[in-house]
C-alpha cells in the first residue's frame, strides 16, 4: 500500500492494511487470534489523535507536515524496489475477487446513471500494490481502471488527480492513511466512492466528524464470511500470515457513497432485494455497521 513520504504515525501500526486488491493490515500481533478479530485499543487512541490533529490542520488551513522517526522511516521503505513511493511491506495485500463481485451492482448502477457502458466507467484506485485490482475488475466487465504506481498523496499535493467517475479502494491501515483518505473523499473530491475498510472505523467517535454530511448518506456492504486477503508472493510474510499469503486481520466492509439521497434510498432497496435472493447468503447491505451485524447474524441462522 502506498504510504505518505512523510508518515505521521497517527494510526497505530496495528491497523495494517488490506487494500482493494492489496496490502495486509500492518503490524498485527503475530499471536492475535483470528477468532476474536477485535480492534486494538492502541489503534483507537491513535485514531482519535489523528482526528484532533486533522481538526487543527483545517483550522490552520494547511496539511500536517511531520517528519517520520527513524523507526518509521525504516518501516516505510520499499525493500523490493517495486514502488515509486515509500511503502510499508506489511501494507501490501491484495483484495479478493469476491469483494469486487459484491459491489458489482453498485458500479453498474453508477455507470447507468452516467449513461456509459460498464467497460467505460472510469474507476480510480489511488493505492497501488501489485495491480490485481485491474485484473479483478476487468474480469467483472470494468476495463477502465486507473491503478498506477504513483504516490497518491503527491498527486493530491500537485493537483494531479486523474479523470474518474468513482473511487474504489481499500486503503492501507497503518499510520494515518484511513483518516487521510476519508478527508480526501469528503473534502477534496465529489465523486461516488466504495471504500473497503475495517468495521471498527465506523464505530469510532471521530468517524461522524470525519465523514461530515456524508455520514447519513452512506450504505455498507459486508460479506457473511470475512474477506481473506492475500500478500503478494514477493512480499516477506509475517508469522500471522499463512504460507499461501492469506490473512484475515479484521472484519471489513464496503463504505459506499452515491452523493445523492434519492440514489442512496433506491440502491438500498435494490441491494437488499439482491442480497435476499442469494442462495446461500453471501453478503448483506445496511445503513449502519450495527445493522450489518444484525443481518449477518440473521443470515447465519438461516444457514443452520
């Protein structure tokens, strides 16, 4: 996952990464039990500090500019020389095809609204890992995917944002990447988005202030069974990752925004109908993460 060249370490290293077809959740305890899948308290505290610093940044009208510590600088290196930006190796993990299949109806609806065929829908994933996102989305009929080996934050700084219809990404979970991405999509970009992030993000007290007016317009899609991400074969695997590179560090869901209330209401009903026709149930949709939890429990009971 691309990391800022000046990481501020506002999110715990334990937040690792999952990104769309990529990165792994950085620095998760090697002995962490996959059965618990609970967010670390340290991450929560740092997430809170990140939001407070962002508020200060807004007040001063300029971005935070903190130099990384020696430890952070070494962690943020790209040992494989594969990326044109500094990257935490633990942030590299590819998102599975099924995750993109779950938002296929969303992307098709956006294309329909814009009166363009799915293969012409311009999808931008600003975080580059290994390019798997382009292959997965092309398989689903979305050929026009922008996922380049370029520093996302440098693009923002230089106002070099590619022309796109929708953002689809799974951000790095280390440092303050989640907070920075949310700030970008809610303050500097007006396109629809599908962000694949841990469920605990929506439970943070800072979440509402970060999302702002978008909070009540969001829809969430979550798999019945947690997504399994895969680290690229070229990346060194920590102890908690299987030999195959597969890992499930956190329960994660798609955070979806269409940018208008009418579309949100229409798509909530449409997606709910689609999800109920699944046999067996594969994913659910709700307007809150709490609602997702209730629907997943209900779906699992039907399976028994």
